[in-house]
C-alpha cells in the first residue's frame, strides 16, 4: 500500500491500511510511506522499485 500522507504514522490512510490488514490476515500488506519520503524517492527510486517487484 502506498501511504501518500505526509503525516506518516499519524495518518488516516495508515490507520485504514492497518484496519484492512487486520480484516484480511491471510494477505500480506507492505506499506510504503511515499508522502513523507517523496524527495528521497525522486532522487533514488530503487528502494520503491524493489518493494514493488
């Protein structure tokens, strides 16, 4: 899941993702905090690419 909120751990987006994860324990969810790290990802997209693969 891509968390686009700059609030990161305090975002409603993340709370929704955690709810969905709890609702579907048979699925694996990985959360990328792209809203907080967008400048880093603009400079080097490799960590995001690795997670998406």
